[in-house]
């Protein structure tokens, strides 16, 4: 086995694909510092599975991907392939050539491949295990790591010896066995915990199960007793209720008689009280009228006095108001005179103000005109000065431009010569690059076509894979749903079958008879017939308690069964002997049978064995089934007596006309539905099984096809990746060529354009120089003209300035005079405004005084007019007062007589009321007792259903004629006490005990299996320890012997040895290195110099290689610390291992002299490593 080649693409500085061929003998890899030569040893370490970025001289693993340069884009992937010749079969794989590949993408994803087949890192490590070429072995010595062999801790140093001894695989298997043993031990601990938990529960569950069975038996007997006790209580309550109803009837007769007599007395009392209330109302109204008359008399008397006082006051107010009005008229006349004088003054002021304002506007206009002329002259002066400045600047600028253009012409001439030379070279480069680009583009088209085909194939496979995955997911969900439904239905069927087998829903007597084995018992009525779907409620209602009747073959066997029930006090039952029970069906009128709601006689709606015909005719021959209650009521009226109608919902119309219906709080036992439900469940379960089978087949087919697709995709993706890698490299080449060609073409066009531009620019420069010189001459002439005009304008401006100042002073004087007249005008206007306001106020007050005098005259006339009628009104009111007092006395007398009569009849009314209340109280007490009894009756009936799930009608079928109340109550109480003594009962413990017992048996068997497996694993670990110990000891002794010899040869003397730190524990003991170079004392390796340490490490490496040679060995600058003499010893010793390929990364010329093949690593392009190879002959002189 040997290394054939190493392929790298995008790994570290190897941006382009690089292939290094390995040959026999010694291969040296050389190059300057930073050229990337150590990246080759890193690539080998990386492809063999190195997971530490630090070991690869990096900080993060993605740093192994080419990161790009200033001129190159970064790569998206790094790929390294190591090809190994395996013709000797050392690697455990059926290939003569093994290609190990590792890829890493910038997304963080990694891929491992063996011969282009995807695999795991573990597969690669197991493949090369114990060959010495692993990343932790002694065949890969990285840069600066040689001295670590001797400097490491003794425990770490042991790894090299284990790799050389070939025990790494055994240690790996031992570690796996120990992990399995730990896992198995954990499983044993969990199983033991569960068993201990179950052992703690199983005895308690056994007791609970026994107690639960006793509880169920007691509960059944208690049920039978309590039903009969409740029926007896109901019977007693009914008897008491009849007595209460008779007493209530007698009391109602007495109450009716008393009520009639009391009614006439109540009417008389009501009439008398109504009359009394009317008299009281009339008396109150008369007294109110009397009070009103007295008040009016008093009012008239007081009013006369007030009128005299008011007339005197009016006379005084009138005189005062007349005097005040005259005073106000005098003031108003005075203000009117003042107002006229002020108006004359205002007119004079306005005339003078207007004249002054006009004079001011004229002077302002004159000032404005003079100022405008002065401003225009000043602007002309400024403009002239600005023009002079611009002309001087223009001359200066034009002179500079002339010099600049002359310089440009000189530069353009030189540039034109250079461009002609560059253009010729660009034409030659363009032709060469076009040929290379055409060839690369043809190759690119072929790769793109291949990739398109692969992409389409993968796309089709992806679509098919997605469809199959979705189908498989749906099938998996369908299977889970079908299995869940199957489990539920199977569980339901099992539950119903157990209920059938255990006769659940039947009373205790039925269970007893069906389990007793009495001969001739053929079955319960409910289980010996088949009821169509939808008729269950009707048939169950029609039969009632008869569903639990027992059918037997003869009277004799029926008698045996009855005696068994008596002897065991197991309850009561009705037996129907086939030999003696005779039944006949009612004949249904054709009008009834023709009705759409009529379904038929109940006996014709069910199916049964023909030998039970007479029994079922007896039970159901006089019951007709109809669709609803309306139909039942209608047909019952047509049928007459002898036939009952039952609806599909379970309502009954008896022959007597009585109607039974409603709905229980809880569902009944549904005895008739069980068989039909079991049959239906069996069909559904079988259908579900067929569906599960079909879905399973589809799922397996989909899985097989998915596996085919996955394998096909792996092959296609591998081919696609190879094409993409090639295409990426080609794209880079084409892109570079196109860029180069574009640059050349662009440069050529640029040269042409620039030459044309230069010619044009030179012509433009000549034109511009001539124009600039002409502009300079014109500017100089304009300067002379401007200076003359500017001097003339400045002389005229000084005269205008003096005229403007004089006009400004005149304007100021006139403006002061105008302001003075405006002030006087404002004062006069303010005085006029105040006088007008005062005159208006006096006029308003005069008018108000006049209005007040008019009101006083009106009031005086009213008082004088009204005082004449007051004496007449007073006399009339005195007469009305006397008449009203007489009427009040008459009403009071009549009320006294009426109150005496009311007192008498009220006593009669109270006596009748007391008697009526007494009888009503008695009746009420009886009704309360009756209601309580009715409540108790309902309570007992509800208890039958709530406690025992049986109706009162069904309970009557269980009534015992020889029932003794006192004994039954005592027995029921004893059973209750026994149940109470049992305490909490877990009925589910019966099945739980069976389930836990089965689980306990299973877990104990599992524990035994685990213990057996642990013993086997411990045996394997012991065997591994023995093998490791033997192999390690044998190889270690050989390495010790070889190390001493090789050390002596490399150092030219001296002594060295290897020792185990703990001889008693060779499996884990660290390894110490003791060395004594020539002429020195025996000392620990850590006390030696750097060169001595390196030579000692090399001696140890050679000792290991001699003990167990590896096919290949990478040494990265291991001799860097040695001088030339020691390098020569090291290189000569390499030649002794002629069966090992050596690859040395080195700087040392002495080492290179011993190389068979020389690889040079350079960086012709910054950041990009290139590899050059050279096969050396025997006569080659370095």
C-alpha cells in the first residue's frame, strides 16, 4: 500500500486544481516562506479526518477554503482527494485503488467520500485504523510538532505507541463495548426499578382485586334488597296519600259553605265604608270652603288700608320726578350750545391741515426726483469701476490661458507618439487572446449542456422523490389512523363481548341462573332474538323487564331453576318453558296496516329460532310498532282494545289509552343493541385490516422506489459536482480571458479616440490662443474709454448730493407742521364725541322720567276705581260663611250613626274569617304532607334509576311477594356496613392485577436477558484487555530495543531508554523517555537542548517505524532545528526505510540532496500557490 497522488482544489492557497504525484523513495517539497508548502501536509491531515482547526494552523474550519485575493474571487468550496494504492489489501475494502475525498462548503456543510460514494467520517477512520496513517498517528508530523513527541505528557505520548502496537482498533471496540455495558447497566437499573416498584404494588393489587370481587357480589345483593325496600316505601306512601286526599275533600266542603256566608257580610261592610268615606269627603270639602270665605273677608279689609297709603306715596313721587326732568332739560340746552362752537373750530383746523399736507407731498416729490438722479449717477460710477476691474481681470486671465494652451500643445505632441506605440502592441495581444477564448467557450458549452442534462434528471428525480415522500407521509398518517381506528373498534368489540359474556346489564338472578349450569336453560329473551337496526328502542320498551326472562325447555327445569333461586336467595325471575308457553298474535285491521307510519307487529319485526315462535308471540304478538307518537295516538283510537302501540323512539300507547314516554337521564343498558353492534364492529375491523394491508404494500413500494431515487441522485450529484468544479475553473479562465480581451479592445478603441482627440485638441488650442490675444487688445481699448466716462460722472454726483441735503431739511420742517395740525384736530374730535354722549344721556333720562310719571297716574286711577265695590263684597261673604257652617253640622251627625252600624257588622265579618282561616290552615297542612309524600315518592322513583339504573315499571317486575321489610332492612344495613368496612374499592384492580402480573413476568424475563448480555460484554472487555496488553507489551519491548540502537547510531554513542510509569498497569501507564547523549549524564528529556530533543524525537520516530512500518510518512520541517551534520545523519537514515514513502517539507539544502523527487511551491501570483515538479537523477547536482 502506498500513496499515489494528492488532488487539491480551493484548499487554502491552492485556488486552482493541483495534482501531486507521489513516487517511491523520498519526496521533498520546497519553497520560500509563505509560499504554501505546509498547506500540502495540512491537506493530507484534513482529508484523513482532522477536526481541529488549530491543528491545521487556523482559527475556524472554514478558513481552509480559498478566501480570495485582491484580483481573485473567493471559492465556495474546498476539496481534497487522496488516492491510495491498495493492491496489497491492507485497507479492509474490496478496491485495489482507494480515493478518499473530503469537501467543505462555505455554508458549513461537509462531505466525505470513498471512491465517490458518500460515507461518514467514522467510516474513513475505521478504514485507516491501525495502519499508522491516521491524524493521531506517527506518520503525519506537522510543522513544529516533532519536539512535541518527547515534550508531551507521558500519558499523551502513549498514543504513538498504541498506534504502532496496532491496538487502537481494539481500544475503540473496547470503548464501544464499555459504552454498551454502561447503557445496558442503565437499562438494568431502570428495569430493576420498575420491577421493585411492581413488587411493591402487586401484593396490594392482589388484596384490592379480592376485595373488589367481594364488593361486586355485595353490591348486587344490596341492589336487589334496596329495590324491594324502595318499592315497599312507595307502596306505604301511596296508602298515606289516599287518606290525606279524603281529609282534604271534606275540608274543602266546609270552606265552600263558610266562604259563601262571609261574602254577603263582606259586601255590606264594603258598602257602609264607602258611604262613610263619601260623607267624610263632603265634610272636608265644606270645611275647606269655610276657610276660603274667612280668608277672603280678611283680605278685603287689609286691601282698603293699603290703597290709602299708596295714594299718598304716588303724589310725592310725581312732584319729585317733574323737578328732576326740568333740571335735565337745562343741562341738555347748555351742551347743545357747546357742540355748535366746537364744530366751527374743527372746520378751521381741517382747512389748515389740508394745506400743510399738500405742501409736504410736493416737497417729498421734489426730494424723490433729485435723489433718483443722484442714485443713478452713483450706480453709473459703481458700474464703471466694476467694468474696469473686470477688464483688468480679463486681460490677466487671457494671458494665463494663452500660456496654458501653449503648454498643452507640447504635452499632446509627446502623448501622441506614445499612443501610436501602445496601439501596435495591443493589436498583437488581442489576436492571441481571441484564439484562447474561442477554445474555452466551446469547452464551456459542452459542460453547460452536460450540466443541463444532469440538472433535468435531478429535477425529475426530486419531483418524483417529493411526490413519493408526500405519498409515504400520507400513507403513514393513514396507517396510523387506520390502526388507531382498528384498535378502538377492537377494544370496543372486546368490551361488548365481555359485557355479553358477563351478562352485564342483567339483574343478579339472571347472572346466577346463566352461570349455575342448570339443565334445560336455553338463554335470556334479549339474547335469543335479532333486532333490526332502528327498532332497538321500540322492542326494548315493549318488552321492558321481560327482556330478562329466561327461556327453558320444560316446566320441570323451570321449577328446578326457581328452587335454586329460593335456596340461594338469589332473586326472582320469570321462566318461559318452550313446551308450555302459548301465545297468539292480535289481528290488525287493514286500515291500520295500510297507514304509512305502521311498521308491523313487534313479533314480525324481530328474528329468532322457529321453536321460540310461541314465546315471542306471547311477548310481542299484541304490540304494534309505528314511526312516531302522532301515528301511535291516531292508530290506537282506530284499533280499540287488545293492542299496544310503541314508537321507534320508545313511547307506548297502551290499549287503555294511557301514554308512557319521555327520556331517562342516563342511557339504558342497550341489551338489544349489543349483538348488532358486535357484528357491525367485526365487519368494520375486517375492512380496516384490508385497508391497512393495502396501505402497507403501497408504503413499502414507495420506500423501495425512494431508495432507488436516493442512490441515483447520489451518482448524478457526484457527476454534477465534478462538472460544476470543472465549469467553475473554466468560467474563471473564460472570465479572465474576456476581461483581458475587453481590456485590450477597450485600450485600442481608447488609443484611437485619444489620437483623434489629440489632433482636435491641438487645433482647438491654436484657435483659442488667437482668440485670447484678440480679446486682450479689445479689453485694453475699453479701459481707456471707461476711465474718461467715470471722471465726468463723479463731478456731477457731488453737485447732486448737496441739492438732496437741502430738500431733506425742508421736508422735515413741513412734516412737523402737519403733525401739529393733526394733534389739534384729534383733540377737537374727542371733545365733540364726549358732548354728544352727554346730550344723548340727558335726553334718555328726561324720557324715562316722563314714563315713570305716566305709570304713577295709571296706578292712582286704578286704586280710586277699585275701592267702591269692597264693602258690597264683604257683606256677601259673611252670608256664605253662615250657610257653610250649618251644612258641616248635618254631615257630622249622619257619620256618627253610620260608624255605629259598621262596628256591628265588622265583628260578624271577623268571626267568619277566623273560621275560614282555621279550615284553610287544616287543608294547607294536609296538602303540605301530601306534597312531601309526593316528593318522597318521586325521590324513591328517581333513586331507582340513579342508583340502580332501573325504572319504576321495570322494578315492579323484580318485586318479591314474600318480602319482609324489617329483615331486608337489617340485611341491607349489614351489607352497607360490610361495604364500609371494605373502604375504598378499586374495581379496576381486578383487571389491573392481571395486567401487572403479566408485566411483572415479562420484566423479570427481560432482567435475566440483560444480566446475560452484561456478562457477555464483560467477557468481551476482559478479552480485549488481554489482547491489548499482550500486543502492546510485545510491540513496546521491540520499540524500546530499536530506540536504544537508533539513538546510539544517530548520536554516535550515548544511551536511551523508554520506561512505563506504572509497570503494573500497562493498559493505562504513561511512557517516560530517558536519554544520555555522548559525554553527558543520564537525564530527563526535558533538560536537553532543542537540537538534542529533535534528534531524540527523530530516533523515537524511526524506532516506531522500524517496529511497525507505515506505507507513507509526512514530515513537515522536522529537521529545522538540526545542523548540517545531523541533517546528513537524518537523511542517510531515511534511506534505510526503502519500503516507506517519505514526503518532507523542508528548507534545508542538505535534505534536498537526498530527494528522489522535488516539488517546488511558488506564488507567481500573490496569494495563489503553484506546484512545480522535478524528477532527480543520480547525477543531479543541487
